[in-house]
C-alpha cells in the first residue's frame, strides 16, 4: 500500500494552468508546483506571466510562461502542440481562464454574452478536447480540473447587477465536467471541477466593494475565500489521492450555498 503523502506527489507531472498568472489560477498553480508539478502558465499578458514565473522560481517552483488568447478557437491545438514539443507530455489541465459581464438580463448585450460564453464554455471545451486528443489519450490518461463557480449552482441575487451569461456558463462547465468524465472515464481520463464562492480578485472587486459586507454575513464561516482555500481541494482532485473521484464538483464557499 502506498504512503498517503505519495498519493499527492506530482513530481514528473506537467500541469497546464490557464489564467495562471494571477488570482485563483495562480493559487492552484502554486499548490501543484509545491507538490512537484512542472507548470505551464497560460495568459494573454506576457509581462504578468514573466513576473509570475519569476516569483514562482524564487519559491523553487518550475513554471514556463505561455502567451495565448484562448478566445480564438485555433489557439487550443497550437498551445497543446507547443507544450508537447517542449515538455513531451501533459498530465494535468486546469481550465481557469474566464470572464464575466454585468448587465440586466433584458438589456444584456450580445457582445457581452458571446464573450463570456466563448471564453468560459467554448474555449474550455476546445482546449480540453485538444489536450485529450494530442496528449492524454496517446499517453494513456490525464486529469482535467475545471473552474466552475457557485454562480453555476444558484441564482444571482436580484439586488445585484445581473450576470446571466456568467451563471449560464458556469452551469455549463459543471454539466460539461460530468459529460466528459462519463465519456472518458474508461480511457483513464478524470474530469472534475471546483466551484469557488467569493474570493477577492479583479473579477469580483466591484461586487465586493458594493456588497462585500452582505456576502460575508451570508457565509456561515463569516469570511471570504482566502489565499490557500482552493489549494487543498485542487491538489486532491488532480493527484492520485483523488484517483477514484471523477465527474464531481467540490464547492469551496465557506458554506454560503448551504443556507
């Protein structure tokens, strides 16, 4: 029987993390890197990526920058091919990159809808499909971790600016997680998701400025998500410690959605 600590060991694994230069993507990347994974961080801004990779290197974490605009469908295959050429394999894909747009549903702009659905749903599928086709299936397996949200499980509060596309997109990510896990399970590919509640980030800054006190009051733990709160669940789901978990969504929200 393997020692428990060895089940979390990611040495020798290559992990691609989209939106990995900051925020929740960086938090997850840091956890995977601390446990030995070689990281490929994907984002649109080269300067942010360079700074993040340098900071991780100072912590002893190996990370390569990869500048890519995942809203363009043709980028997915090119990105996977680049990683395979440089590192020879991909073991873990973390689909974290995403967008939101706030507007009343009756006035929701088409470009806002298309942007959110394109990045949060279509690009997730495109990159996951190409990773499975070009890396996971040829090498005999792999792991996908999708970033969903509690907004994909519950409705947005009517007293706050509407985010119908974001809610819809994250519900789709949860459904996609189940569908791919079921289809690819027999081929040794696991697909899971984490659904964060409210964490301080650029995406949530406006909402927290306006409603932060109310959101904290609605959370049984009485705090927002912190710098380490996604690390443990994410590490579990991408490592051998979670080898018998697939198609699942772990909610990380301090209890907000239980009441």
